[in-house]
């Protein structure tokens, strides 16, 4: 049985439907990716690794995960914590902004216990481990160190999306240090021109390719909004010709929340199943074109 671990935070998601009614669901960047992986690869074990509280909201979240066929056996429960909340706001072009309430989020305590990272990873023995810059940003410094050391030696493929959110980090230099550290050990680095512009001051996929090719030997995937996705396979990136996959551009997206997460989930699970990069990206782009036409981060089942 093939296994994936997605590490991060799931939150209560609030948004308004077409009628202006408030809807509550569960979402979060790595959780969204895990869901799309599980929907695509029903014969794989997709494990979600986080911490939750012991309140009714946390129990409802775990039930939602089970309904998506995610494995939740290793999720930690903290009696004095709960789960975070966020609200989506969209403009007339479907572009989103968020407000957050995560002060009491249990996910911040995921790796508080010394040695817990290696124990959790060894218990599952995954083929792939997926995490993002948000996964790192919510953790305290000692937990980041523990996680980096564990992933560097566990023998599993690592997929990492910088997913840079400035408000979550102590400062940009701290973010750059940790994002680069995890990029260095990644077999798949899934970045975006938007994130690289904010974090590194880069302005194009070509500049992103040049920068990240000096950092990682892994497969490099550069997303660029409505413009083509650039993929540089895991070879000599200075000599390898990049693959370009067009995006299916909707004339009027409803909500772009979760589009990048959907791309990552479809792309990574296809690649782990042996599909080539072009076909994997094509399938991921097709999924994204559906995701941006619905409100909220996840397509309804």
C-alpha cells in the first residue's frame, strides 16, 4: 500500500454563497491538497498529520476528514486547545483575501513533544511527505528544527510549496531561511511567481527557475496564475529544457481560494503514480479550472 503524509493545519472556513448566506466548512492548504489526493487515488493511504482540540468543533473536523477517506489515526488531540478559523472575502474578479483567528490553534503544538516527529513518520512509513511554508510558519522554532532533521533522514520523498504568507512569519529573513532549508531537501518544489515576488523580489518564471535551481535538485514546478505552468524535471536544471503547460483560463472565476492546493494535490499524486510531468500538470490544471468556479477551497463531493 502506497502512503502519503500531508502535514499542516485544518481550519473552520467561513464564506458567503451566491445568496449571501454564510457557510461553514473545513479547509486549509495542506488539508485541501490531501483531500484532492485522496479523491484521485482511492487505493492510496492519504494521512493528514495535525493537532486538534477535544471540543465539538474538533470532533466535527475529524469526522469531515474521515468522510474524505483521510487517515486520521495519528492526529494529536490537545485538551486545552481548539482549531483555527478563517473567513474568505472575494472581489469582483474572484481574487480572495482572508482574516484569521488561530490564537488557540492546536496545530501550532503538533511537534511540541521531543522526538515526536520521527516517531510519527516511522509509524506511517510514507512514500511522500507534503508540507508548505504555512505548515512551518505556524510552528515554533524548535519544532521547525525537529521537523527538518526528521525529513532530511527519513528516506521518503518530500514535496514542498513555499506558500509564503508574510503575516504568519516573524520577518521575511526568517521565512527565507526556513523556506530555503526545506526547499533544499525537496524532491518536488512547487512554487509560484506570486510567492517568489513577495519573498524574493523575483518577477518571472525564468527568474524563479534560475533562483530555485541553485537551491534544489528536485523537480521544480512554477505556477503563474493564468499563465502557463513551468516544470523543470529532476535533472541538470541549467541544461534541461523546461516544460510549459497552458492554464485553462476562466473568463470570470468565482473564487480562486484553494486553486494552488488543488493543483499540488493532483500533480503530486499523478507523479507518484508514475504519470509524466506534462500529463500530471494537464490533469492538475483541469482540476483547477473547476475549483475556481466554486466558492470555498474545496469542490463539493
